[in-house]
C-alpha cells in the first residue's frame, strides 16, 4: 500500500513516490524528531528508576509491599482518555492549573505549558512516568525474584557492600529483564500517540510540538484520507524501530553464541 496512491474508488501504483515525498516533508521530520526525543527521555527515566524502585521493593526497607505494588500499577489500568484529559487540565496555561500553581508558589511565574517545546515534552514525560513506572518496576521485580539468594549470601561472606552487590550481582543477572524492558520501551516510545492526542485535545499542537510519527500517520491516513502516504510513514516507523532495537540487542550481546 505504501507504493500506491490509494483513492476512494481505485488505487494506482506509483512506486517510491510516497517515500520520495517523505524525504522532503518537513512536518514528517519534526514528527520523527519528537518521537525520537520522547523515546530517548523515556529510556533514561523509565529504566533506571523503576529498577531502583524494584530493588527497594525487594528489600526489607519497605512495608506493605502489596499495597505499594497496587498503587504503582494502578495508573497503567487507567484509561488514557481520562488520564490525558486530567493532565491537560493540570498543564493548562491558566493560573488555576496545578502546574502553574506549583510554579507560582516556587516564584517561577506561570507558563503556557502546552504551547512551548520544552514544556510540552515535559508534560508528555510526566504522563509517561506516571503511567509506566509501576509496570516496569514489576518487570524488574520479577527478574529480581529469579536471582538465587545464595549469590547474595556469598557476597556477604566476601564482605561486599550493598552497592557492590547491586553492581556485581544484581545488575548482571538482571540483564535479560533489562534488555526486554529496553526493547519494548524503544517501540513504545516511537509508537506513542494517544497520550499526545489527549494532551492537546486533538492532533494539532502549536508548531507541531506534540506531533509524533503515529500522530502524523493518523493525520495523513485518517484526517486527510491519504492512506498510501500514511502507510509509507508506518513502514518508516517499523524500519526505525527495528534498526534501533537490533542495534541495542547487538550491543547488549543478545545474539552472541553462548559458550559451552
């Protein structure tokens, strides 16, 4: 379909014309940059912090662990439509918005949060962290449960500190879980759409600061009925996601042959 001009009645084969058009499309370039930046920041935030929370949850320092797990996982069960609407009200430019109340209290004044590039990305990241921290924490927690406790006992006998046990025992043995979370996070970051759509109450943000690759696919395929061009956008998304994921899998040694 990406090699066709798809109309309401008939379709016409046009070769690589859609891809040639993509190379000159400035809006598509903005969408790609937004998605890549969002993916990068979510990887920075939603891998190390959930891992640390999981280690803390697995320790004896936390009481009522079942309650905390439920509380942290609950945002993932919340409808994106509802949560996106609430966060849009929080980040409103009016003085009654919670973010402006906080910034005013700190003496920073008020901001038009969803009309500036940096603050728009901040709003998306806040939604992502609120929604997915608990999910990733449970992934890491399940990985921690698979680590043999005798390894920690041996480290204690050798006089290892808590930091050394985390660095030399926990991190290496959490690698399979980390690679899995990294892989799904790359795809999730590049494929994000509904959060942006709900924050800006539609697919049109100021200067396209909230436009993502999937958002642009939706705009061209559904809103403008240019399905062939939208399919080309989807193929590019697939290729970019595959390249990034294969690169990180190779870097992490996933494809290395195990020694006997």
